[in-house]
C-alpha cells in the first residue's frame, strides 16, 4: 500500500515509560489546506482499519467534501502502516512491541498537525469505534483547538463489559499453538479464524442475525458462508501481533488516564468545549447508547443522537446499511454548518 505518506516521529517516549525509536505515523490527506487553517478535518482510523477504510464518508457532495475541506486520516499505531509489531525492527518487534495508549496516538497526531501542517485549529474531529475514542481524546486534551467532534459507534473509555469481550477474543487467538507467545514463524491461522468467530457474535446485533441480513443484505449463501468468507476472510489478512497491540490500546482507553486529568473521568468530559454530536448505534454490543448518554450528560455542548439501526457496531460503517451512513452524513453537514 503506497497511497499514503509517512511522518517520521523520531524517538517517542510512551505513557508506559517505554521508548519507541524511529517511530512512524502513516497518514493520507484529501483536499487543500486553506490559508487560515479553517477547513481542517481529522478522521483517525479504527481497530484493524487503515486510511482506505475511512474513505466511504469522503466525497464531493458529502459532508466530508475534499473540494471544501482539508481532511487528514492518521493511521492508528499498531495497524501495520504506522509503527506496529509487524514493521518495527528488533528488539521492539513482534511480541516486544511496547504498549501504546490512545493518549500516545493523539500526542503523535498533534505533532503531525503542528509540525507538518502548522495547524492551529481543527474544525472537526470525526471517528468511528477506536476513532471515536481518539476524537474524545483530542477534544479533551486540546479544547481550545478542536471546534467540533462527531464520535460514532464509540465511547470516551473502554467499559468493563467491553474489556471482558476483548479478553475472550484475545484468548481465542492465543490458544493456537502456532502463536508461540507472539514469536510465530508462520501466521497462527487457527487462532485468527477462532478470533474471527468470536468477533462475529459481537460486531452485529441479535436483530441483524434474526433478520438474516447476512444473506439478504450482504449476499452470503448461508450463515456458515458469512462466518468463513466475511469474518475469517477479514481476520486472516491481519497480523496477529498487530491485532493484539491494537486490542491493548482499546482495552486501556480512557480519556482521563493521563497527567492532565489524573483519572477524573467526569472532569475530563466537562473540559471538552467542542460542539459535539455523539452517535452510538442503538444495538451496539461494544459501545451501548447508555454509556454515551452518561458521557454526554457531563459534556457542556454535546447532543446524544443514537442511530436507530439493527446493524450493531456496523451501523454507519463502510459497506453497511446506506440509510445509517446517510444519517451520519446529514449530522456531519448540520454540525459543520453551525
């Protein structure tokens, strides 16, 4: 994949105290930055995704219109393009890759925006899933810089129930003897297939499966075909250590877990000055709307707008239900026009 650029971060000291040397942040841009920096939109990637997986919301006539806005998509650390277990040289390669937080990611992205683009304000930060976590982190760390956020299908921290789900997915992967504590010589395909099947029960809602949308909407010939072709097929394209690195980031996500807010979650939410529309999926099993309602209640300029969808965590995501995508695009247009 060569349709992106690399920002050389140099030496990055992480929250964990570990040092990531020769760190790299992969990114892609759309549109042109205007003279007064008033058209900047940041769109971080989600778990397992790359910049190409964000392009479904970008296009002429859409809210994220590259003829009007300068859109920057930074790739999550651990996703295989930015610094990751799979592309970091020894001794911090593979299972030795250091633990990276959402805070670490946003601090690196801040360097990209200021050192490469000399940006002083950001019109909007949008993100889905782990991208939503980053949107919340951006708005809390840089409240004077971020004007608007639209997090969807995500939250400002990983809940205890979410943490437990991820433990099950990790255990399925690690049960493969080929995983070899992260020092595998060949991909642990049995573990990746098992992890995919765990994920299949969580990524989409009970109502989605009840309506047989895997067949009627996505065109699979049977439920088993869906599990193999869609889920296993996707996970088999990923590096196991990269997945585990991103899962650690997800599990330890909490926008208050830093020296600025010292774990005071409510105070962190209250410090967000950005105009916000928060859009959880009504049937999301990872980030339920109840979590979002609590977060919005502590944010001074936030509106809760659940997506009335049976597509679970996939609501509004790439390749999913077009009505959900249109709902998000309309909300973006409204937010940007304020």
